[in-house]
C-alpha cells in the first residue's frame, strides 16, 4: 500500500494532514469535481509542521501497521485538534491518551478504542451502521454528539456519551428512543427517523426541546408536547 500525505492550512493557521492509502481514488474525485482539492502533497511532515504545533489529522484506507507508525510519529510532541477516520480497519489495541476538539468517524471504520483515554467536546459518527469498532465504557467529556445512519447500535452508543448536551440523529431505525439517562441533554435534533414511535425524556432534567424533521410516525404524548418542535 502506497501511503501519501496531503497538507491543508486554514485561515487561522491550523494545518490538517490527510493520510490516505488510495490517493488515486481521491485525485479522480477531485478531477471530476466531486471532492475538494486534497491539498499539497508532502513527504516529510517535519519539514512543514513544527513540533508543539496544533494540527488536524485524518486517516483514510490505512492499515494497522502503517497507522501505528504514522500516528505515533505525528502525535509525538504535537497537539491534535481534530482526528478523523474513514475506511480504516485498525486491528490494534493499545493505550492512547488524546485531548481533541472533535473526533470524526466516517464510513467503514473498525477500530477498538476501549483502552483509549479520549477527552473531546464533539464526536461525529457519519455511518453508525458501518462502524464495527468500540469505545471505552464512558467518555463523559463529550457535549455534542452527531450520528448518521444508525441501524441497531444507538442505545449502546448513547450509554457511552451520557453527558451530552446536544444530540443530532439522522436516518436511524430506532423505534423507541429513551433519553432519560442523558441528564444534561438540552436539545435533540431528530431527522428522517422513519420508524420512531416513542420518545422518553424526563422534563425535570435540563432538556428544553426536541426538534423533529420527517419523523412522521411519532405522535408526542401529553407530557412531551411542550418539548416537541416539528420543522
């Protein structure tokens, strides 16, 4: 597998390194204007990004052996702001301590994070139905959780992120959504949950509103009517 690195720097000076084992695939998408430009191709990260610098880091189609080498090198003496995975099967289980702003998990990701100590404000799961990995038993730092394309793991995942304040859920198969254990939840945004029939939430907690889009089977109970907003 030929690993290539692409560097982008935003207006605030934060650099993001995209690491991919299928550069030809992405370059074709760029050529067809399906994907934005990948950035500047680089060979040695140390030539472009100083130690102690804050960076974003994304992995695509990278195997376990390459991931471990690259991840250790890039995270040593650097601060990771955002971390993303897409189409990665990382067959490793190792201790890791990370403080992030945002963790992104894309399609077809299999990675065991049960021994990772993650502190992050936001987590986005772009395809929960294709996520074959595992989190640690709890990640209390997460305040904003975004989930797309859930098939049957939503209840399991919500137990991990019990401290969230905002939940965004799109295209889930869930029929009965229990939010009672999310004691700090303020707002839930639910879209295209076509099988959703019931929502349980304790109004004595902090929840202020539940925003629904195209969840047509759900009819709120008397207790929930003041929380529900349809758009």
